[in-house]
C-alpha cells in the first residue's frame, strides 16, 4: 500500500516506505525531526478562538463521509461551564473499500496526535477518546505507543498544553471497538464509548451540545484531524490551492485527500491527491489502469453507502460536488472501488445489501425490515426467479428508507437506498435480463 507523491499535508516519506512496523518511521523523535509538533506550538501561541477561525477559513470538510466543515462544527460547541468536554476521534473505518485511516495510524500516528492536541486546545476539550476499529490490532498498539510518547514529551497529561496562551491540560485514551459497522456512526460511537450497545441516538441534540456522558463533544474523523497541523503551519491559502472550488455554486472542496483505491485496478493503494482529480486520471495515471486492459464499467466513489457511478461517469471529478454531478449520495470517504466490464452488477447490489442487512442495528423498522426484504428480492433476481414487478417493488422499497426520506434515525439505511437505486437505474438492462416479464392474470369475467 502506498501514498503517492505529492505528500501535501503530511510528513510521510515518499514510497517505498518499508514495513510500517519499523519503529524508525513513527517515533516521536522521527516525527519531531521532520518538523512535527511545530504546528502545535504555533497554535499554542494563539488564542483558541483564533485557531478555530483559521480552520473555518480553510473550509476543512470532514473526511469521515459527510463532508461537514470541521471549523463550523467546532464553533457549535456549547459554552465552557467548568464541566468536562470531550473529543471523540473516529477511527472505526468499517466502511467496505475504505482503508485510509489505517494507513495514517501505521505511518504517521504523531500527525494524528498533533491534530488531536490542536483541536483540543482550540475547542478547550480536556479528554480525547481515540475510537479504533476492533480488527485494527496493530494500529491500536501503534497509537497506544505514540500516546505514551506524547505523554512523556509533555503533549498530553500533567504538563499538558500549559505553555499555551490559555493554559490547558488534555488526556488521551485509546478505546477499541467491539466490532460493528454502526459504531462508526457518530452517536453509535458515543454509546459504544459509554460501554453500551452501539445504537445511534436521535438528533438533535447534536453531540457538540450533548454528547459523551451528556457533555459537549466533538466527533471528528482521523484524517480530518490529521489535516489540521498542515493548515496551521502552512496557512489557509496553501490548503486552498490543493483542492478546487465548487463548479455548481456549492461549498468548495479544498485540500488534499487520501484516496484508497481498490477493486479491478493494477495498483490498488492509498494515494494522496488534490480534491477535484477525475476518477479516470486517478485510475489510469496513478493506479496503473484497469486490470487486464479491460474497460471501466462503474465504481463506488467512497464506501458502499454512496451508491454507484455508471459507465459514462468515469470522468467525474473526485470532489464534494460528486453527489450532484455523479448522481450518487456523495463523496463519502473518497476511497473508490473500481469495477471492470466483467462485473456482475446484480451480484454487486446483492452483496452490498447483504452487508447493510447484517449491520442494521435494528432500531428503525424501515432499515431493519427493508434491508432484509431488499436482500430477498435481490437474491430472487440473481437466481432468475423474479418478475419485473419485483424490480419495481425493490426500487419503491429502497426509496422509502433512510434520513433522506426521513424514516430512520441514522444514515445507514440511506446506504441501502442509494446502493439499490443507483445500481438498478444505471445498469437496468442487466437486471431486466435476469427477470421474467410480469405475469398478467388472464381473467375470465364473471
Ligand atoms: C452507518 C455509518 C457509519 C459511519 N462510519 C464512519 C467511520 O467508520 N468513520 C468515520 O470517520 N465516520 C463514519 N461515519 C460518519 C460519522 O457519523 C461522522 O459524520 C464523522 O465521524 C464525523 O467526522 P468528520 O466530520 O471529521 O468527517 C459513519 C456514518 C454512518 C451513518
Ligand atoms: S437506520 Fe438502521 S442502523 Fe441506523 S438507527 Fe435505524 S435501524 Fe439502526
């Protein structure tokens, strides 16, 4: 797995990187030698509010899936009242096809910790929980070691950030997930940290007002926080130059992004790219093209919950406008999965829906029952036992599920909705070839 040059925001060396277990690349000393923790010092020289303003001006959009601007989220925090305030770092990364946060932990744990310390200082949060996917055993150990080093070197704990303009102390803990996709949803994650079943909460209240243990909490993705030191150190203009403006009058897509490419490409891996690169350029120029010289058939832009790009959408730009321009839910994690011309799209749809059916937490009827029924219908279509009526029923069922139609507590159900509708609508002939025409009863009138 590699991150291709340019390494715009990070101090990660260019490939080949060697083994991530090689401690020389990830120690506190190695990080400081390459300019690490300089941005934290720069942040500590400012008032916390000024740091938030810089992140706001950079329009750093969340890298966990929804693209919500981090600075704006930070400014929604409930006012300081002397009680505890938390940061929950989302490293659950259970979205199929997404593996970028794992790599950040492997190769640059102190960059993440620097981002955490800056966010805690800016928002005056005293405790950070690093919530990490249950299967990431190695990465959890890397983060634990890095946190120990950060304590020993006065980033966290007793001495803490006392040298800042506003003296401040932060504690940081690793919390390992028990292993469920829904624990990546921000309020499911908070429940899990509290030791409960990972059931998403009804919003509002949002975590910034009432989060962990009922206290104000910021939830941010690992990559979002890892981008903060670069913005503080090099400035807002530097950050903006790496991304692009919106071409549809929406919020801009500034900065670089880790794009983990998987599927039918010659060189799968994690590539750091400026937002706005086209999918074609990413695949053809950086990932060695499609395997076996085959043709592009479609792609998932960033996690299976985003839906699917069609064959004629290879030139779509990988930025936050992709929802409108590519007729998908959004950019998601910007980790595309590529399908070549041999891919069976009925099987793709069935496989994705099977995932959502298994991962639904079961609180909302449309998600719990809907995903199960969609799976049954898709299995019937795959077997060749369905009629055109089943296809219409499948579309109607999927379209009724999720935050979009307003029938569920969280966005997991929107994943089923978008996956089904985009795959069926963009590859309809493939589905029609698998179903029998609707049987019209021959009535002999009474
Ligand atoms: C079902 C579901 C799973 C999610 N999984 C993750 C995840 O693994 N990692 C993540 O950062 N965000 C995940 N999210 C998004 C989070 O709810 C939240 O928006 C994000 O952590 C906020 O961080 P950001 O603003 O820095 O992106 C998920 C959302 C849903 C609905
Ligand atoms: S939408 Fe699905 S996963 Fe989300 S809370 Fe409802 S039942 Fe649970």
